[in-house]
C-alpha cells in the first residue's frame, strides 16, 4: 500500500484570531476554530484549519488529521507541528496501523496517558519525535467516519483532560458539518461545470459553419477535459470488436505519445457495448488493457463511456486520473454519463443533417438524369431523324456530307449524355464517415505487416469534404501506403489529414529507404494525375536513405 499523501501545516497559530476575545480559554479557542472552518475556502483548506484549530484548542504540540480512504486505510494525512526535516526523517507516513488503526476500526474518542504503552501500539519509526499523551477523536460526516483527529504531547507534559476531549468532540462535530457542506458545494460545482461544458459542446457540434477548425471528436475531448479537470482525455475508436483501439484524440498528460497510434486491446471493451450514457470505471487489468503498460502505470483509474456506434465501429470517451488525483465519485460518473448522452444526441443530429443534405443532392441528381433521358435525349434523337430524312431532298456531295457530319455529331452528343446519365445514377452515398474510411483503408492495406501507422486527423473531415474529393484522398493514400509497404521498406508511416478553410491537406511521411526522384514510377504519376483532376497540388520529396514525404492539397469546393 502506498503511503498516505501528507500536507504540512507548520504553525498552529496561522489561523484567524478568536472572535470577540483574545483571552486564552477553551471556549474562545473553540469559537475561533468554528470561525476558521466555516469559511468557504475549499475542502483542503478546511481540513488544514481543523487540525490547526484542534491543536490550539487543547494546547497540543503535535496534531494530525487522517482521511480514511475507500479501502479503509488512511488516504491522506495532514500534520501540525512537524517541520520538513522531521517529515523527511520519518519517511513514509502512517496508513492506519497500531493505535491509529484502532480508531478506524473503533471510531470513538480515545484518550491515553502514554501512547507507547497501549496494547495496539506498533512503535515509532526512526527519526520520529517523542510522543506520550494522546487524544484521538473521529470526525463523522452524517453516518460515515470521514477521518480522525490525532493530538499528542500536551504542552507542559500533562495529560489530556476530559474537558479537552469534550471540546475536541464538539470541534470534530462542527468539522463534520463543514466537510459535508464543502463536499456538497464541490459536488454541485462539478455538476454545474459538467452541464455547462456539455451545453457548450453541443452548441459547438451543431455549428456547421465552414469557419470551424476542429473536428467533432476534438471538440468533444476539449470540452470533456474542461468539465472533468482530469489529467488525460482520450477518444478511442474501435473498428472491429477484437482489434486494437485507435487513439483519435489525446489531450493532457502523455497525450503526444498516444495521439494517432494504436493502443490497448479492443476486446477489453467488448462488454462496454452498453446503452448510451452508461459509464464504467476502469482500473487494474482493465485499465492496462486499454492503455499501453507504461501509460497505465501513471494513471490510477479511468472513466469510460461510449459516444458513437455504427455497427462494429464504436467510439469511446476515456477520462483518466493519476494516482495523485482524487478518485472518481458517483457525481463524476453520473455527470460523465449525462455529458456522453448530450454528445451522442448532438452527433446523431449532425449526422442526420448531413444525411438530409446529401439526400437532397442525390435527389437532384436523379431528377436531372430523368430529365436528360426523357426530354433532352429524345428530342435530340428526333432531331437527328429529321435531319437524316432530308437526304432524299438534297442533291450534291457537299450537302450530303454536311448532313452526315451533323448526324454523327448528334450521335456523339447523345452518347456523352448517356454516359452523364449513367454517372449521375450510379453515384452512391457512402454511409461511413471519411475518418472511418481512412482508418479502415489503413487497416486493410497494412494488415499482416509490421509497418506501424500513426494517423492524425484535424478539422471537420466528416462534414466539409465532398465525396469526389474524399474518393481521391482514399485513392492517393492507398497508393502511398502500398509504396511504403512494398518498395520503401519503412517501419513507420505517419498520415496526417486536415481540413482548412478552402482545402483538405493530406500528408504521408515514411521512414523508408527513399528513392531517386528522376526515376519513372507509375504509382507516383497516378497520384499526381488524381490531384490535378480536382485542381489540386501534390509535392513529393524523397532521397535515398531519408524516407519519403508526400503533401497533397485538394480544394474543398
């Protein structure tokens, strides 16, 4: 068990002065203690002031407040009277053994003349100051023991009296009320922050303005981090139930090492296919199955919830906290669930809006195709027949040749119209978002190889890129990945896809063997032709032994 974290309050007299009197006395010190802990300064400050007030109240040289954790041991230890050198010499602070543990198992006041002579005493570590007289009082928050006040070494060498015990019990009762109020206040503050960030996220997701610079999942991660105040927020994508998870977004501690990479084991979240809005706390082996081992060792626990789901393809929001952060409370779980429900609804509404716009476009295509077939082609065909009927009324080679030329031109035009009609009718809408299609393409091309992909997305890819452009992006990426796999002998390939105000930018960089650019390579020529067909640009930089970088810029409109 790791030692309890400690906070040192160096001077017992640092708190506010007594109210209404400066004359020493138990009641005055008790009133001063009430005043100190009644101020709304945060839970940590309240705990420190409780220890300092208790020390003054009973004229003790040393005092401590041990907070009882979920496992029944001391999770936090606040001291008064010990300086930094003494704390360093003591080493690991108590976790709840000996007499301190007795107060945890039997939460009632305990007053001793000599702490060392109690049967439960376990001795002092080297460097620990001498302590004899002892007074311990539990601090209750409603029906739960929050922690214990420990006071030792009555000034002057005497013992703690019954009056000292009674005053400390009263102070502990007031502290319990203050702690409960502070917990309620902090819980309400967290609720408000979650709700506000959730509403801001929904507004941002429903904003389809071309000026928006972040993708949906980037917006979700930013607002989730602001709401939770956690060390790390991830958006993980699972394409298939038993595959590794792709980290689309990583904000916070070690985020740069995770962003764009395959992490963890997708099968670990198989049981997470719960209704939207449900959350699960991951720790231990579950956490290590989701995060890489060296990352999981940094974090104590993570909240995980599903935010999108399309078939086997699912996205998960993961909010991780380190060992030094407070544990996830029921409030955190409930509010994270509410946040995920809001996000899921907003993403679904956004997808429905995109679907309606695309349905309108394809409906127009179908109508245009019907009009071309039923009206334009029929009229042109009839005009061609009429022109051909003029042959019997015309004499001379030149007029007849002119009629034949016009007829041939009409036939060619009708053929081109038929091709146009076919292309309009055969165009189909892909239900998968561009980001999902890119992930699936990378998985398909690199399946079974040792080539490690790192994929970065930025901007509204799934809403701003038209289908014609998306198809060319996929084709160029497929060719580039095939080259890196078959010819470059690369071990890593980085794919970056971003959307600006006017264009979509694709960058593919591998660490392979490179090539001489004056050589003939049909694959690179095909990529250049695809970019030029859309009015875009492509730049290829490579040299032997230094890898290859391909930059593609395609217009959005």
